[in-house]
C-alpha cells in the first residue's frame, strides 16, 4: 500500500503543496487520508483523485465543475446519471473551445506564413483589412 507525504506528491505531479491543499479545501479532491497526528498521508485512492483533478484542470474545467463531480462521485452509484451529464456538458464546452483554438491557430498560421514570405522577399503587400 502506497503512503506518501504532501511534499512527495507535490514533487511527483509538479504542483505546489499549496495547490494540493487548495484542491482539498475546494472539494476538487476528497479529504486526504491523515496520520494519527493529522499529517496528510496520501494513499493510492488519494493519488487517483489528485491525478483526476490535475487532468480536469489542465483541460480547463472549472473548480466548481470538478468539485461537483467529486461530490457526486462520493455519493455513490445513484449519481451516475448526473456525473455522466456533467461530463458530457464539460466535453461539449471543450469541443467548442477546441474549435475556437483551431480557428485562432489557422489565422496565426496564415499570418506567420505572410510574415515569413515578407522576410524572404522583402515585400509585404497587405491590404488594410489584413493587419
């Protein structure tokens, strides 16, 4: 059975100890297992929640959405439908953001190609609308 300190978890996942404490306070991970002296003693289940929270945050999910997911998960199998709906809403938001990012990237690629062409030829023939 794995048992590690907050310092080790911080190092393992590349986040500060303050972030880990915040995730716990905000409900983004359930309360971490503690020693008899009250020291956080992360176990495998705790690490799985940390990994999920980090994954969801890196995908851009809000603290509130992650906390709600954790709350529902801790209530048990009776919340599967609600968790599924929450994840589906979050997926839809991510897909919309992905489309926005793809459009922005396409525009940037066009601009970069135009500037590279201008550097190579010494000519920048843009209309006022192109900026």
